[in-house]
C-alpha cells in the first residue's frame, strides 16, 4: 500500500502555529488581559523603555501576528479576540494572515498602540 501524505494547507499550518503558541502562553501563566492589567500597563510614562501593543482580531479566524523589530515576537490572537504584549520601544513590521489574507503594516511603537485587524468583505 502506498501512503500519500497530503501537505498541510496554509490555513492548517496557521491554525497549528496558533494552537502551539496558545498552549505555550497558557503554560507561562500569563496574567489575564483584564482592565486592571491594562491599566497597569497603560499607566506607563514617556521614560519607560516598553510600549504596549494591543491587537484586536475582528475576524472569524484565529491568527498569529509576527512582530519584527528590535526584538521579534509571535502573538496568537483568537478569532474575535485580542492579545497584548509589551515590546521595547521602536519601529516594528507586523505581518500575519487573517483568514488566509495577508496583513502587513509598519508601526511606530514608541507609544502604546491598539491595532484592530479586520477582514474586509470581498
């Protein structure tokens, strides 16, 4: 018998990467993204070395956002959910796939930033 191994689609690979990151994030016992935690993070001032990046995913698909700059991060963001990280201040390239559509943007993270990613209707 011949075994045929079907290569994973982009969507399957994206979902596998998302699930792996969510599992590793849960293992780290990160603080829940509550109003209290956000207030703590947003209470920062100009002299802080870190900025808050809050990303809202307004789509029906889980996604992994790559944040590349002074330091590189992969952030899992659930469908119709959000996630946040603190990053060293600087300019970052954000890339990812939203329901198999490519998202790319350059963002100045020298201040706290909210990014909402939405798939526009075709």
